[in-house]
C-alpha cells in the first residue's frame, strides 16, 4: 500500500482470462479516457518505472501497450516470459493536492495461481481532493472499472476496515462499497443508511453509507458489519 490506513482503495478482481498485451492496453486506455471525464486528478499520469523516469509520457494506446509488454514476469533462469501470469501496468498521478493517486492493473493472466486486478489507490481525505471521496464520484469510478474490466468482485475499502470484520478464507470481501456481479444471486436487503445501486446490468453496488466512511464512526462500522453478515452469514 502507498498510503496510511486513512487512505481508500477502489479494487476490482477477476479470475483467469487470457488476453494479449494489445487487448489489455485497449481496456486500460478505455478506462483512463473514462476516468479523465470524472476528475482532473485522472488526467496526468506517469509510469511507476525507473526506466521511464524523466521521459515525457502520454497515456495513449501505444504507450500503454509498451508498458504492458514490459510488465511481464520472467523466469529466473533464461529470463523467459511467463505468459500465463499476464501483464502489469502501474501508473501514478501527482495531481491530487499533497496526496498521490496510483493505478495498478494486472490482466491477461490465466494461471490459477494469480488474480487479475485493477486497483486505484486514493490518498487520505486530509491530503487529497475531497471530491474524490464523495459517493457520486466513487460510483462513477466503480462503474468505469466495471465497464472496461468486467470483474467478478470488487470493493471500495481501506486497510483499517480489514480489522473491523471477521477473518474469512472465503466469501464476499465487504467494504464501504461492495460489488456483486450479476448472476451470483440477488443482493441482500439492507437497512438505511446503506443502499443497493444497480450497475448497468452488470451487477450491484452495496453502499454502506453516503458519508465518507470512517472506521472511528460507530454507525458506519455497524452498517459495514450488517452488510458482512447479510452476505457472509453470522460468525459462529
């Protein structure tokens, strides 16, 4: 993690899906184009790579494909590409006050040992752009990731939330926002201030509270735990 437990992440995950570097770059480019419409924070990216340091970077399709092809895993002996582990793209934006925003994509992997992910890490409220942590903004960010990556699961959360919920080896990872993909059952009934929001026929977002989630707010914690119990059952 780049940020303290006050920071939030938007994380989406999916299973094995074999894709080319070009296909991964195309999805990433579509996401970046959509994100730039949401906030200016998402308009100035640079790669997290020493090799690119000091060079002018444009997040166009060609540059993203170069990053994807460079972001492969290789064998220790022979330096051979391990194709079933997919491609990585990592970007950083410094256009968020005194905070940082990062985007990490691992995609195109088809090994059962790895997970494909798209994670956007947002800075703490005090050091970043407060508008980024408003529910309508986060909904648009989630909708954008869902549209371009078609994930199986996802959440908006923070490291501090992990300590508020029981340890589970399986089940739904619950957060401030929790994404349930269509076809995996109907979302549960939730009590205010929580609510369920459909996402363009792709699934549903369960939102614990419309205020910025705080691990120190007992009502927020109560809402989070109610959603966890509704999705995963009571701890025995």
